[in-house]
C-alpha cells in the first residue's frame, strides 16, 4: 500500500483517488501513547522505550506505541450530538478518520513517573504525578473515553503484594490523588529483568485498550436508534464501517468481518448517480479490500475469491461520466491489483495456490484495465496544444486533501443529483483530463504485467508468461524504451517459433523491426527483415516487397524507408541515426546463425553416400530455396568441414555489382527464383590420412551483399535446417497429400533428407589371400599354416606386409598359451608372440603370388581363431590427382587343438563297434599312424607317455600289438 502511494505521488496522481490509503492497508493495532519518558537524555527512559519497541516478535500483543510529551494536544473531541433530526451527512467516510484512530487518538495514555515507595519527599512527588495525570485526562483528552494509566519507574525490586505495608498505603493514596483505579497503577523496577516486566506491562495495556475500543463500538452502535433510512443512508454505511474498524483495533476479526459485510451491502443500497458514483465505488473498494484481507487472514481463500467476484460484478458497469470513463478503468485496475497483492501476501504466509488460480490472473486483469485506461485517455484527453490547464486549479482544496473519500474537490459535500454549476463541472472535468494525459501509463502497465509474468513463471504457465511478455515488450515500445522492448520480444520469439505460432511471431517481428529501425540497429534490422521475408511470415506480398527493398538498401549502405505507424518524432531521430551509419560505412560483415530463427532462404546439404572409398571423389549436394517475393542474387556460397583443408574445394563465388542484387538473372549461378529449389554439386578428393575417419559438414555459409562493403552471412550449422525445419519435417512425414509433379526433374523440398557426414574408407583391395592347413592340431605341436597371396592389380604393388597369428579379442588364456613363428626348425618357447605384426613380404607384380609358412604352437586344447592380414601400397589417380592408397585384406581360420589321446579314443570308437571289449592299450594302435604322419608328434607323445629316451613309442606300440 505505501509503495503504491509513493508511486502515485511520483506520477502527480492523487493517492486518495485510486490507491488505497496506507491506513486502510495496514494491520490495525491498538494505539497507546507513552508520556513522561525522556528518551534522548535519560538512559533509563531510553532503555524502557527500547524494551517496548525493539524485537517485537509475533507472540507479543499487537500495540502501536508512540512517545509524546505530557502536554501533547490530541485532536479535539466533537460535542456529543443529541439529535440527528436535522442532520444531513456530507459524505460517507472522512479521509482523516482511520488515521486519527490509528495514530492520533490513543486508546490509552500511560504516564511514566520516577517514584520509589520510600521516597523522602513523597507528598511533593505524589502531587506532581497527580498534576501530570490531570493535564492528560482533563485537558488533552477532554471528552474522550481514552484510558489513563500511571507507571512508577523504581530503582528497587518490589516486595510481593501485601508484604510492603507502606507501598500499599502509598499506592492507594496515589490512586486517590490521580483519580485512578488500582488497576491503572503499575510499578516498573529498572532491573536486569526489564524486558520481562515490560511484556507484563504491555499485556495490561492491551486489556485497557480493548476496553476502550469496546466502549467506542458501543458508542457508535448507540447512534443507530436516531437514524432514518430517508436522509441518513450514508450514516448507516459510515457507522457500520467504524464498528468494523474498531473491532479490528480490538483484534476481534470475526466481528469485524461480519460488520464489513453489512457495510458492503449497505453501500450498494445507496442510490447511485453521476455525482456520487465515484464515492460509492471508492467506499465499496475499501470495504471489499477489508473483507478479502480478513478472509485470507482466516484462511478461507474461496470466500475471498467469491467476495471479489461479487464486487467486480456489482461495480464493473458503474462507469459514471462518459467523459471520465478512463477513471473507471483506473479504478477497476486498482481493484484487481489490490486483490492480487492480497493473494500473493497470503501465499507468502503459507496459503497454497494452484496453476489455474494464482495471483497472476489478477495482475493480468489489472494490466488489461490499465491498457483500457490508456486507450480511453488517448481518445478523451486529446486536446489541442492551445488548451491550457484551468486557473485557479479546480482540483485543489484549502487543506490540500479531500474531506470525504471519493468526492470531487470542486463540489465537496454537495449531495444534490443536479449539477448546480455546469461551467464549474466542465472546468473540473477538463482539469482531470489534462492531468490524466500527463500520466505515464506504460509504466503502470509494465509494472502490472511484470507482476503477472513473475506469478505465471512461479506456477509454470509458460504460454501465459510468453503472452504477457509480448504485451510488456509492446508497452516498452510505446514508452520508447526500444532496448528493453527488443530484449523481451527476442526472448519470446523462440517459444513461438518452436511451437509454430506464425501469425503471432509475425506480429512480434513487425514490432521488433520497428524497434530496430528506430534505434538504427543494423544487425537486428537485417535479422528481422530476413525472417519477415520468409515462409514463417504471414505478411502480404506488398509488405514483404517493401521490407526486401529496404534490406537491399541497407546492404548497399543506404538508409531504409521508415517503418509504418511509427512515432513521427522517433522517425526523425532514427533518420539522423541512419545517416550517421551511412557516413561511417566500412567493412560491415554480419554473421547470422539461422538455427535460432526462420530466414527466407532454406538450406539442405546431402552427401551422396554414407561412405566413400579413398580412391573415389567425395560428392555432395547443397540444396537452396528462397521464399522472398522477388528473385534475389547472392554473392558467395561456401561449405566448411571438420577438416578445414577441404573448405577450399567447396566455394562458389560470383562477381556482381551491388545494384544487381534484385535483378532477375536466372542464368546466373547465385540467382534464386522464389519457390524454386537450386542444387549445387560439390566434389573433392579425400586425403589418404582420413581413411577410417568421418568427414562432417560443420556449416554452410550463404553471403548476401559484398564482403568488401556491407553484407550478411547466413550461417547454417551442420548440413542446414533452421528453427522450423524439424517441425516441418514431422508434418511432411505425417501428410498424405500427393506431391505435385515439378518441372525439369526438380526435387520436392520435403523429400530431401540432410546427410551432413560421410565416412572415408580404404580402397577396395584387388588381391586374394588363401590359407591352407591339415587339421587336427595337437597340443604343443608345431602346426603349419600356409598363406598364399596373389596380386590381381594391374600395376605393381609394394610394401606388402603380413600380420598373422591369434586374432585379438579372444580369451586372455589363449593368448598366453599360443605362440607363432616363421621358423619351423625349432620348438616355440614362451618368448614367441601370439601375433606377428607387419612382417615385410616385398613387392608383387600383376598375377604374381607368394607363399609364406607359419608355425603355430597351441599349449591348450580348444578352438582358436587365427587372423591373416595383408596390407600393401599402390599408386592410383583420382580426378587427375595421383594418390598413394593403402589397401588391405584379411582372412580368418579356426584351428581346433586336441590332446593326442583324445584323437586315439575317437579313432578307436570309429573302428570298433563294441568299445567295452577292447583292452585299454589298443589306443596305441592309432599312435603309429599319428607318428608316421607327424614327426613332431613323436616328441609330444614321448613326453606325454614318459618313455625312456632309448625306447621309441613305435617300438612299444609294435611290441604291444604283437
């Protein structure tokens, strides 16, 4: 409430006219004044005052304290009215009444006096204290029901009641002298427990204050019997409001709510006319505020919402004078804002709100009425410059404030429905209109919208938030704060692009373009123009043509034409700024990343294949399509890769004059016809060191204008696509419409799929690799594997290398128990590797072949996969460029390793039908065959059978067979 008051004063508004006064919005607390304390020069008195005021926690009684001198003059009490028979009220509620009872007329006056019970000069001190009380009660508070109490500040801690006889006697004497009851005399020992005594004191003060407010309520209620409904309708409302307000001061909020509700109903029973409609609405707003505040305080938010809706329904059509209808919009705006503030305050105190019912909706509605107020002001207050403010000022009063809330200053207290002085009325209306014209409406609207946005953000309502941010941006535009307007509009554009709200986006872009023009902001102006020319824009062709022409003017270092519907003075300022831009022209290159917006040119890059052999040229297409209304020529197209060495091969540049940008030269490479897809083929030879690597298009740049002067670089990340591409691709995939046939085999744009990367793979080898061996392999045998390599190339191959052995990636135990060597004359030991790498073989002529024998020793039984990998170099020519290709081919073979006895058992099981009849030595029959076939097996079998060196296995076998 206080912030609103200050804000209105800053805007030269009368705070009593629209904003709720501070005394209405604060929490009413009992008003108690303390006299007899010298808080400046007396340390004891200062400590007492600090104990009353400092650290007032929520658990302390609600009292508002003020230190005043003993002879302070309180507002005079009016004489008691004995009859209302001829009394005609002049208004509902006086503007000073609430403040009077909150801050001026106390419920209790406390007289502090330093006096101990054993004071030697007791009589003199007693007399002085009584005099002070008399000054307060007889003179300052004459005629009022305000209570008076005395607090004796003492140095000693008092004895328990009844034990100090002198104290009891002197207390009674002091009460008689001061004409006070014993309940109004207190003792305050100034000891270490001062705060504890103070809390006990203020609890007693609170009881006295409640008694006072109860008396006041009874006094106001007693007036009812003298009132009649014919002439005292205003008094019924006034008295009901006072009873409710005193109940709040008494902290009886239930009765306060009940009486406020009654007062609200009585307000709407008043006969309304143009002369009093503002007073009725003002009081209705005040009372409604009180009701809603108490409902929230009682934790009944639904009652508060219901009351507010009822209030709006009753008042929204009570507009009053048509010439001042902006006042009604201002009043409605304040009602919604105040309820939003109450709602938000209740939430901070623990109330739970929901997405569909939060303070944001009320701030939004307040902003709506503030906008309506602004529009009505522009219509009703559009006086000629020659019209001057009337003098004397009809809005001024003798005291500087109105006597009653909601009345007109030039006819205060006039209750007649007939306007006695039409000329005076006309002058007063003119003064209000002229004063209203000076209000900065945009600031009020932006503040309300900002409050609403904060609430919708808090309750996760993104679309509502975006919608209101657009309105904020537009208000900043009207307020000529174009920087803030652009900041907000840019933020919101992303949401509307991603969701495809093209009509809304176009409207926002139009405002943004105006802001950029009025600030002569080059990059912003170019960016918004590019998008307003594109497929996302819903502008008509003639509007797009104008924007396209202005864009080219800017790129040619000329000033653009002003945007339509801009403020005349702002346009003049902008033209000077553009002129400065032209005079300072140099090399201005604006690079614009299009992934965040929707330009008028679309781009898709596509490699012909997901992979290319190194001896085949890498080929890809760049498809471009323009959506602007007229043909347009670009100056350069360039493609960038993750390996920048390829960038030089993918550039198209066309020399042209600046004035030829809009000429329709269809035969030119870089001239785009609207709606027609153009394809650009690029190819280059990959580097041999990139074999096995991925080549990616990192960006595509299309340049409009000239890099030597002023130009714009449209930059697509990756293989193209902009902010709308993914959504359009999804829609195209779901569409069942038949695509029309295009001339000249022109591709359908939607059918083109971006392929921004490809793999470079090695040249196809033209050799054959054969592996020959005779299974099975025995454990620990030197097993022979013959490799045959034959060249089918047309020219000689060189640097032929062989990699052979156990294929990597198998069980680690196999690696430890497998050994490979090229030398078969000696047994492999543990030092031999499982894989021989890059064994040089030499050169091979076309048709020539070579053989290489490998020997493998397997220490354990089981299957093993062996790899033979042959690589070589060959010279070849690609696109007239000679390159050296490294080719390779590999073959794999599985070798089964078995234990010798396993072979024997298998042999016997195939030779004999009844294995159980054969003696255990018969497997040795097979050994003769094995040993005759493999001399190395002789050593193996000897070690396995543990034979004596002089006895050969063959001899034993023969003797056993015999």
